[in-house]
């Protein structure tokens, strides 16, 4: 298993981690592992990539584009060359 060192951790965050760990009967290290595991598993499994991208930028508002009409039909592209 890998090890991780977290530098410059805010004292308030460390204290909250210590309290949460004690509340759950874990060491601070185990509590940090559980928090990371939950956060990363949830974000990867809840939505597909397109949904995650949409939710990240949806609050910024959309853009309406004026798309010109096609004057000729699309052409097939030969990717074998």
C-alpha cells in the first residue's frame, strides 16, 4: 500500500478530523482513508463523465449558438489513409 503525507494542513481541519475520528472510534489516519475512499468512490460511480462535466459548469449558464443551415449534405471521411 502507498503512503501519503499531507503538508500545510489547516489546524482547524486537523482538529475536525481528530474529533470525527474519535467520534467514529477510528484513528485520524483511518478516518482520513475513509473520507478519501468515500469521496473518490462516490464521485466516480454516481455519474458518467458527461453528467459530471455538465454539473460542474451548469451554474455558469449556457450559451446559445446560431448554427448556420447546411447547404450541402455531409461527406464521408475515409480514415484509412
